[in-house]
C-alpha cells in the first residue's frame, strides 16, 4: 500500500532537520498543492506593469494551477483560474495579450474580463434545434475567481478566503524593503527562464542560505573584486517565513559616498579584464549594495548592485522546477543607469557569473538524497533558532525560517 | 582564392569547432577588440528588451567569462556540438557583412545523455581584416525563452 503524506513524522529538532522525503515524495507534492498553493498563502502572479492597460491579460501559475490576471475596462485587476467553466480547457493560451473579452477556443464560451460568462455559442440551438436547456443561466457560470492584491507593483493572488490581508502576510519590514526596491515606475528590461532539476523547496532553501554564498560562488574572490560591502545581516519577517539578506558598504566610506553620488566602479577594483561589468551607482542612501529578499513560498526580489530583478519558481513536478527571471529598471533611469543595469545582469540569471552554481547545486542535493527518505539534513549554522541576525550572514537562520513556515502550513509534527 | 561566402562559411564553422573542442581560450580571438557578444531570446528581441542572458562588450569581458568558467564557476562536465546552417550574407557598403545563420547545439552530459540544448540563429556583423574575417557583433537569438540548467560555455 502507498504511504499517505500524513504519516510523515518530522524528525526531532524542528526546523534544524528536514526529512529528505519531502523532496521526492509525489504524495507530499500533491499535499503542497492543496495546503500551500491553494492554501491561505499569497502567491506572486505578475507585475502591475505587465497588466497596465484595460484588456491586458497575463497568464501564469499558482503551483500546478494555470491562472489568468486581467485588467478590466474600469482599470480593476482580476485573477481567475485559466479553465473554461464548460469543459475545463485553457481559455487564454498566450503569456501576454490584450482583448476586450476572453473566449475559449473549444466551444467559443465568452467571458468578461472579470471572468463572468457573457454567452455561449448556439445557446438557442441552430435553426431551432439543440441548444442549452431552458434553465441555463449565463450569470451562474464564470471562471473560478481568486483574490488579488498589490504591493509595490507586484500582483499577488490567493485561492483562500482565510489568507490575511497581503501586507499583514508580508509583515512590516518585508513590505517596507519591497517598497524600497520596487515601489518605483518599473520597466521590464528582459526576461528568461531556467529549468532546474530539483524540487522547488531546494531552490527556496538555497536562496535563503547566506552560509553558502562565498563558499560556492567564488567569482568575486577569484577575480579579487575588492568589495567594501561585506558588512551585512539577515532579517526575518515576524512569522519567519520571508527574509531579507543584505550587505552594506563599510560605514567608514559612507561620508564620502554621501558627498558624491558618482559611479563607484573604482570601489570594486579587481583583476577583471572587463571591469565595466561592475560599474554601479548608489541608488539608495542606506549603504545597502546587495540584497536578496524572499517571500514565502516562491518569490525572490534581488538588488545586486543595481541589478534589480524578481525571480519566481513554478514547480513542474516533484523533481523539476522552472525558475523565471525578470530584470527590471525604473522609468526614471538615465541611459547610463540603464546601461549599468544591463551590464550587471551578467552577474545573475541562467548564465550568471556570480550565481550560476545555484542552477546545479540543488540538483546535486536532489540526486544525493535519492533513496534516503528516512534521513534528514542538519541545519544548525548560526544556532538552532530562526531569528534575525543583523551582524552576520554566516547563519542558516532564514533556511530554518522557511522550514518553520513549511512545517506549520503543512501540519507536519514531530 | 575562395569567395567571401566560402571564407565566411569556413570562419563560422571554425568558430564552432573551436568551442566544441573546448578551446575556450581561443574564443575571443574570433572577435574584434571592441566587439559585442549577446545571448538573448526571441521573446526579448521581439519585445525590444536589452537584457538577455549573457552580454560581453569587448574581448576583455569575453576572456573574463572564460577565466570564470575555468577557475570560479562550478558545474558538471559537458560538451557542446554545434551544427550551423548555410550563412545568408549581406555585404554592406563599408566592406562589412551582415550574416545570419541558424544553429542547433547538442549538449552531452558526463552521464552520457545527449540532448538538444539550444536552437536559434546568429545575427552577426563580420569585418574583413589582414587576418581574415572577425566578428564585430554577434547576437545569439535563442528560439526558447527557457534554458535548461545551465549556460556556461559560449554559444
């Protein structure tokens, strides 16, 4: 008999131990679809700049479920499942579109931009024959709606009526930092995606793992990039599910920085033959030069020097995950600033000089843990708790925060 | 004396063999000193987006990429095999040529698995010189917006 997911007992040690079974068990994957992706959690859908105009349509996913985001003729945003109320076919096929209404290609069922059914083909039959029964009522059919909410230019959605208001879900510090980076007139500068061969949670863990950064990713040290921004810390959200990891320019240099907002490539002197890679400017006056922020479960926002991007992962099965990269600038950027963002995009993405290892490291874990369902990882760097640490990033606190959230929402107990 | 078309076709083939033989240190020599090399996707090109997946401006940045993959970046052993189509050549008044060619790149992993890694086209500007043709601009336009993990070798 197949085991059921509910029989998983979390090993003693709470968030410091993660049973490897959660990375490979299809039953747990299914349970995550229900508890996390269709549960009381807000999920990244798209950016408001992608659905700016009335009639704009963006398709995406929450977990396995295909989703449509629209902006209607009154400027209102809507989210709904991309599944026709008739036979269940996809209604929108393109990633981006602009239409006055939504029509399923199968039998031409036609919906308003808010998902309400407008009419069906041959409702009265053809030449008086066939047609829907007398009691058929278009107002009783629609695309399944989901709640949507916007923070800092990001559209989130949830299936659940029980999800708290979005800003409460994010918490104050997470919301504030997201606004710092994203609450500007955003401009998409490029997108691509990357298939990674691991369970989605391994990426969620990896991106919260500040312990590995300088050990696995050696680009900066190899090229002796002289970084003055090594002070940093980790901030966990109130519920510990989300986090911010940041590094700061040494305070010593701050005074000089305030006096001139000039390009600081000289601060990154290195053995690079193409030092223009690291030309940068100070976009903010808080001395934070590198930051990465996670929103449980699948969203990441990065500001690596001036390279602003959102990343999100979509699970494509228990051992496959699609990682989307959306590189951003601000409408207010000068051409020189945009150029620097374009160059710095080399640092991350599917071929990122600083971070490409993350594409394969998670698959090493996926493969390494195969056949070891009854074993667990050991996550105690920086202690056993999931607490903020604003003096060091040599900690796995944010990883523990993720697993704390995961255990809570999945209802896995020791 | 072979025609420009033959010379260009040979030049593009040699580029592929250099990469497929793993002679990455020789890669940047196919380019002009200030050449640009961009890997992007069809989707980005159509949307007029400046950020793709890799951008090198000048041979220095190309050499940095190679040094990075030799000594900094971690990835599993694999090889590429390029197959390029017949180049379409449009001579320009200044002696340079705009050249477009299709490619397929197969990737063979250390596990023995071979699969199509990328398909797309090269949009090149080639410049004649005393040492023959050199690339002044290469835009590698991938058909897919999705890259299978991971991209580290030049395309």
